[in-house]
C-alpha cells in the first residue's frame, strides 16, 4: 500500500512547514509538489484524495501547509502571494535534497497560480497542472468585500472564508497587485494542464482561458462538470488525479 511520511522543512524566513509525502508502494516514477488553495491546507479533502491517488499511480506527491496555515509555523497576516511562491520553492528544495527533484508542480486555486509562478524558477520542474486557478493573483481580492477598501486605505482588515475569519494586511494587496502573470507566463516554456470547473462561482472558467492564452508552452484545457470549486465530491478528485498521471506519462515525466 502507498505510504504517508510526515515531513517538515524550512520555508521562507526559516519558518518550519508541515507536509505529508505520499509515496507509492514501489520506487516512485517521478515526484510532484501540491500547492493548496487560499486559506486552505494540505488536509483539504480534495488535496488529500488527489495526492493519495497520484501515489497509487506511482507519483510521489508532497502536500504541505503554507506558512501561517494548517500546522505550519508563521502568522497568516504576515504572508503573501510572494511568500507562498517562496514556500513552494522551498518544498521543491526539500524533495531535491531528501528524495528526488520534482518534475511536476500541481496547484489548486491560488496555489495553482503560485505553481505557475514558481515553475519557471525551478529547473527540474518540467510541467504544471492547475486546478480552478485564477489567471492573476489579484483575482482573490474580488472576494474581500468591504475589507478591500480598508486595505487599500492602508489599514488591516478581517475577511471571512468558509466561516473562518482571517486578518489581512495592506501589504498583501500590494503584493498580489505587483505580480503580472501574463508577463510571467509569456516566458514559461513548459507544458501546462489546466483544469476548470464549469459553473465555478469563485474562479470562473475565463481564468483558464487566460492562462492558456498567456502560456508560451503547450497547454491543455480540461473541463470538470458536476462539481464545485474545491472538488468536494470523490469522483472529481479521481478524474483529476488520473488525468494528471496520464499527462505526466505523456510528457515523459514518469
């Protein structure tokens, strides 16, 4: 049976990040890193399921909590899109030093955008898979409501996501607005598998079209029907994991 290893490694500012490395029952065919969605964790049900199922297909998959979330060190108000990219690169370093360099990055929602931003900065990464990812990281600001005005005025504000309140600082807004993914993707000559959820009310399908248009490398759009933004049903997680494993094999990663 596939094995789960608990791992810790330093992320940005030496904060210790908590992760789980899902290993196949035989030698892995390749290694992947999974970046979770905004304010989520490595233990989101779909992240858990996809990582497990990828391991069953021979892909060792590291899922971890970004700093300030889940069981990783740090305070959420001190984090940003840039620190998430740094944490993702740190996860790649951990695999490279302790196991094998990752050839695939996977990211859900804002984690998918972070995976795209990080992919061009890590030589061993040869492909990316995004799940319901926004084209630009500032897309997340659409869901801040009245808090956005306070943040733009230079004041801390509180946002609510899935019934949990988070403090956000003005630097977060400045940071996401400072990233231009169109420019970044214009230099990403790596294949990208782009999942989008039909009827997604959080990240609309037009974001997938943006990513496809902006990427310099080969892309493939993969629509998901009958599910929601977080892929809460078991069947969608299975569809995604199998499609990613097939994609990895087709690209010669595994």
